[in-house]
C-alpha cells in the first residue's frame, strides 16, 4: 500500500515543477517564479488523499547561483485531505537570503491527523500487532488536532555563525478514537492529564547556529551545529511551564567523486512540567521535526514511535550520486543506520543502551535547487518501514 502512495506522488510531483514553467502564473515580480504541484496518494489507515503544493519563489541572482541557500525567499501554501478525515493546511514564508546577513521564517499551520500513531509514552513502549483486531483496528492510533504559529529570525555574526530568536504558539488536542486503544488505556490510567483536553503551548527560544554546508537542501560537505534553548511559562502565556534544551551536531564529508558520508547526533532535554503534546516536537532552526521515528529522525521505526520529554538520536548515511546534472537534476542512493531512544523528564544521558537501532536503503531525487523527493526502506525493531520524503532527513 505504501508503494502505491509513493509511486503516485513521485509521478505527479516529478512532472509538477516542469509543467509549472509552461503556464503563465501571476507572480510577485519578475524575479519570482511559481510552482503548482498536485498530490495524490494512499496512506494505509489514512486512506486516499489529495492535495496541492503551491509556491512563489524569489530566485537567487546570477552571481549567487552556487550559494548554499536554495533561494532568496519562498512563500508556500501546502494542503491535503484524506478519506479518513485527516486535513492539513500550512502557509509559510522562508527568506534565507532576502536581506544580507538575515534569515526569516514565519509559518501558520492547522492540521487534524485522524489516524495519528500512538504507542504509549516511554522508551519501553511496545508494538504488538495482535492488539490490532477487527474490534480494535485503531489500537495504536489517536486523533490529533493542532493549530500552530511559528516565527524565527536569524542574524549572521561572523562567517557561518548565526544567532537566532523565535516563538512557537500552539493549541493541541490528543484525543482517543472509538474502540479500544493504547491512548484510551493511558487516559483511564491517568498517565497524562492533557489526554483529550485542549492545551495551549506557548514558548520562546534563543540559540546559536554554526553552518558551513555547501548546499542546504542536499549537502555533501560542511558542518551544522545547533544549540537552542526554549522556555514556556504558563504565568505569561499558555497552559504549560517547561524548558527545552536541544543540541545537534551534523557533518558531511566527501570521500571520492559522487560519494559522501553524512552523520548526525542530536539530544534534547526538558525540565519543568511538559506534557504529551510537547513530546511530538524536536526543536531545530528553520523548522522543527516531529518526534522520534519516521522520515525526519529514525527511518527504521514508525513516525512518533518513541514519545517522552528527553530524546537522543543518531544517524549515519553513505550517499552516492547515481546521476547528476548540476542545478537541474540529481539521483542519489543512500545506505543508512539510525538509532534513538527517549527518557523521562530531566533524565537525559549520553548512552548506547536500550537504543532502537535499524538501517536500510533509499533513493532521493533532486529537481532544480529545492525539489527533493525520496523513499527509504528501513528494517528496525518493528519490522520493515517504508517512508516517503520531501526533503533530506538531515
């Protein structure tokens, strides 16, 4: 079923950027171009889905064609809906090179995930396929509703060193579905008081970024270091009080022509009183990624497979360009190993014990500077996991 989804999306998206150039779309100006990309897929428990990705891109100047940034600015509208009731609409402005030395991100998103995965809280959470019976076919599922607003500004200090500041405001509800489920069991057991309740989560963050990547969408050399500190105070805004410290180290090393190695290690620790909805986010500059598991963090376990306040993950890739035509198209094969685990609030440690480890293979296609499409197959503790990617995991 996943392969059908991948095939359909790949066919539609691969043709989308080319077709967009043949239509006289209205733009913000002469140096902007429009991309309009339809989406159609089948997503297992989510059913059939359709959607569209529409963007206006302010291209790089001729003198900056080889800059690490993929564009000067982009405004995008991304939406989809499925037969199960999942709905998503996101509006974003990303401007990494609009003003010299400055980067800006503003995003608004509303989403209802009608069949969101939920395996329980803690590193010892298990997946038992026998629990998914006809009477409990959504045993490991939940209904999540989220309204999210984010803003971030970065300022270059010197070279690749930047300082960032941002805000995150979110209203989330993690709710049960009809029938028996792991989330319903945790609700009865009082595992988390926010289950089924709308919760406001408002935080501010500051951080440092050191970035020497040669190409931000698909780097082959350089390093990316990030240290971000977030704080939420219910006395000022929202319903929660906590701190969140996130540190990541990512490096890319070219070996020979077309062959490179990429590696990442990231850790996140929280203090105070974070609750279930806060566990679904790992902070990062530009955009966060959604928990431990899935295309952004661990490609050999299901999305959001591991939930808890503190997180540790590592990734190792060997990447080989099967075909490349600079700035127009690139096909890259990847072999990867991913590892991760979670901890209760304030119990983070650097360790290799009790890690969920898996690995696999993948194929990524790059169209022009920004169009990334990929698929990976990873074998992990829960079996074979297929993932679909619209950008490189790291």
